[in-house]
């Protein structure tokens, strides 16, 4: 490596200042030209740019001709996720596979179809020969999302039909990626821990009879052991994170890049880059770290007055990262409630009892109750605020012993199912490349010869 590869030199700082000076757009121009910044209107509602049958996010209802906030609902192919999870049952750990089948093919599988689909995924859960040694173990990254994206792009080189975008071939590629994401993520983490942290290196081969959730725990833990409740909770987490409409940033990226006609590996790598962003996939890490800071400042976890003071300090930029946010509270679409948080909560409570973490769960429950009240008093808000799915997921992952480095990759392991369904939908129904408009607001200038500058 070049000695100054990562150095920020004075010259580079000077050039960056020039770049920043000429990169800023006057905020008033966005209003003048009615630009929907962030592809949202003034009320925060997303601009309609496409149609989908894969999933639906509902947060309002019509009352007397007016749109009013309502308890959130999430539908996969028209089925309420609440009903899907309820129908899967307490002891079935193959819920992710069943819902992946639903998203990809549009119908709930029969018992025989689900068994066949799970067997196909198991067959695909094998990396090319020496891939772990030659790719994952070379130049391990401290960020597992970068490791995952690099591995996905490298798989292109092992695919003789990488650029074939016919439906059967893209489906084959998507199913392989759904199967391989857990391996790429966990092996990437094990490698980094070994070479950079001095931990023992162990690579467990996936078990063909295990579900996705079971294999994650099996491959991650040195002894490969896990309880049924641990596998069930992780399975539920994967279901709740696997899809959330076509407008979220990473799924829109899937549609956008797929519309160019590029290969599956490039499209999914782009989506991974989107999900890595802290405004999208890393929120649950912030929640966990916020609670760690909170516990250090509270002398009594049951004292609601102390908890309220800390939450107010967060909003006043006087605590934690001084960003003025209570992480895990609020959502761009949901207002009264996030159905994913509601569904996940009961499973998290059960696991907290199994792990002896009831006191910590009680703290989360207290914050869950107090935070919306405090936010309503301290801030002028135009819709309700409630816990989102990230509020409980980080706590759940910590009880499962999942390292923080894998929190966002777990999100990706789930969301690859939704991305795959959306890529197939885009390639099937849309022949046009996406090309939104940007208006130039700079002035035309006369060229100045070098000698006169």
C-alpha cells in the first residue's frame, strides 16, 4: 500500500474547500422550482414513481373523506404480515423461507412446495471452490457490508451466464444470493475477527436440514448450539425485515439499477451500498449504543423521572451523540404504530425471560411508553410517533450474541428476498430505463483561455 494512500494533505483540503464552495445549491431554489427533495412532498409523502404488487405499507385510513393516521399494517403479496407470522406457528423456524417463496412467486406454498423450495435453497448454499480462502480471507474489511458487496460482485466472475437477464436465469441468481448471503456475512466477520482482533478462526459449513435462521446461529457460534426460541426469534426478525415496499432507498435502488438492464450482481451490490448508509440500515446500532449510554447515566433503571430527564436531554442535544434524536422512535411512513415493532416485541420479551434480561427489557418498555409522550411535549409534530422495528431489533440481536458488525448484514440477509422479488418485477414489467429530471440552476459562462485565467 502507498504510504500516503489515506492521507488528507493540505492541498487536498484546499481542493475540497473549492469543491464544497461550488457544490452547494441555494435551498430557496428547491422551493422556487417545486423540487421534491428526497422524492418527498412537503408533507413527507413519497412521490409516486412506480407500481408494485409485492408489498404494501399502510399507515392511514379514510374517515369522512379525509385521510387520518391509523395503526400501521404491512402486507406481503396482499397478506397481513401479522397473519403470516401467526400462521407459521411457534415451533416452525422456516418462516423466512415460506415468506421468501411468497414474495418471489406471488402465492403461499403448499407443504410440498415449501419443502422443495427449502431444498433448492439448501443446494445453492455452497460457495465456489476456494472462494472463502481466495476472496473472503483476502484483505478483510472492518465493515461487513463492504465485504458482502465485494463478495457479491466477485461471484459475477464465477457465473458463466452472469449477464443473462432472462427470467429463469435471474431467478436462479437471486435464489443463490438468498442462500449465500448468510455464508458471505458470517465468514466475512469470522475472518476479520481472526486477522484483526486475534480471535480463533472457525468456518462451519451450513447444515442442509437447517433453515436460514438456524444456519446463521450455527455458523456464527463456536459450539454451533442454539435454542429453539433463539432460532425462532431470528426467523421472525428476518421475516419482518425482508420487504418494506418499493420506495425504501435500497429497494428503489434495485429498481433503478435493474432498469438499466445490468446484471444481478451489480444491481444487488448497489442495493447493499444503499443499505449500508446509516440513514437506512444502521439505525438499530444507534439504538443499542443509546441504551448503553442511558444505562451508564441512570442510577435506577426503574425510576421514570430519571429516564424522562435523560430522554429530554437527548432531544435537547445534551446526551449521547448530541444529535437531538431518540433513536428507534418514529418512522417516515408509520405514525401511530409500526406493525413490525408490535409483532417483534412479544418474541423479544420471551427471549429476555430465557436469557435473564427481564430488567433490561423493562427499561426498553418504559422508554417505549415515555418517549412518545416526551417527544409530543418537546417537539411540534404533525403526526404520531411510536417505536419502529429498530427499537427492539438491536436488543434482540445482543441477546442472541450477534456482534454489532453483523446487525446491518442481518438486515441484508433478510432484504435480499425483497430485492430479488423487485428485480424480477422490474425486469418483467418495465422496458424503460429510469431517468428522473434534474434542473440546472448554474449560469452559462464564456470560456476563458488558459493565459487569461
